[in-house]
């Protein structure tokens, strides 16, 4: 664990609200984005998951023992909560596509910027991946975990993590090629 992480964890254990605010400020955006990817673009559910993880952090701060990075610990907590949430509410691919489609329809055309369209397309493409592949992609890219760290977090071998990542990239390339043809986008 890095010294900064250890100092924050120690301050959290001592009940420091400043330490909690610092952890929240440092990690919330990355965790929210990663959790949204895990949840196939469901922002409201991702926000709930993130809230639950930070509440758990407060509740368990006095007994918290982290051996790796604080960010990896938090993203693993988000992954586990997201899995629980997906199981509990049984979101399927059709519901996700409807949610993404309704999001696209509710945005005013004048307010729709290229970055937002790109983000939605990324969410749509990630929603097409099996959960196992999306988890590895999210941990590796958004959690900035090595394949070994992602494998450890998921309880799989490093070779399985690498294979899932490779298969996910292949599927995403196919999706983007088809989507580009369907939307007339040449990028």
C-alpha cells in the first residue's frame, strides 16, 4: 500500500471526516464511471452502489485492513456490490437497451455533445459483453488494475483474465464496426 493510502486508511480508522472527504473526492469519479460500466450504463444504480460502498467504508473504517491500493480495494467493493445489485434486480439486455435508448431520447439535441454521444456508444457496446468480460475490462481499464490484480479480485487465474479481456476486445471491435456502418460513422 502506498504511504498516502495508508495515511488515509489510518485517518479513517481514527474517525477523521476530513480523511473520508478526501477519499471520496479522490476516488468518486473513477469509481462511478467504472461502476456504470459494470452495470451496463445504469447511472442511478451505479450511484446507489457507490453510496453503499462509501457507507460501508465509514462503517468498517475502524477495522479496515487493506493490503493493496485503496483504489483497488474500493473498485473491488463496487464490483461486488454491482454483482449483488444485478442479481437482485435481474437486469437483462433488453432493459439496458431500453434505458440507454430513453436516455438518448431525453437529451435535448442542442445539448447533445460529441463526448456524450461517444460515452453512450461505449456504454452500449459494453452492455453487449458478457458480465465476466465486462468485469475484467472495467477493472483493467477503469480500475487501472494489472491482469494479476483483476484476476485476484475476481477469483480467477491471470490467464483467464487475459483471455476474457482479449475476447471482450474482439467483441467490441466487431460491435463498433457494425455500429459504425449502421450510424454512418467513419471513425
